C-alpha cells in the first residue's frame, strides 16, 4: 500500500502454537497427544 503512516503498510505475521491434550485424546491417530501448528498471515489494504 501507499503512504508513510503506520496503517498504510502491509503486515506479515508468523505464528506457532503448541497444543498438549491432557484428556487422553490424540491428534495423530492415537500416536501423539501433542501437536504443533504454524503458519503465516498477510494483510494488505487497497
């Protein structure tokens, strides 16, 4: 985007989340009771 103000710029965010299940359910076909999710979020305005 154009302009010099803070809100005129596009943003990119990286994130990671670690989840551990204490109730005995598993995330990976009964192989693991924890998981890590990660990704990227991009925002731009026109």
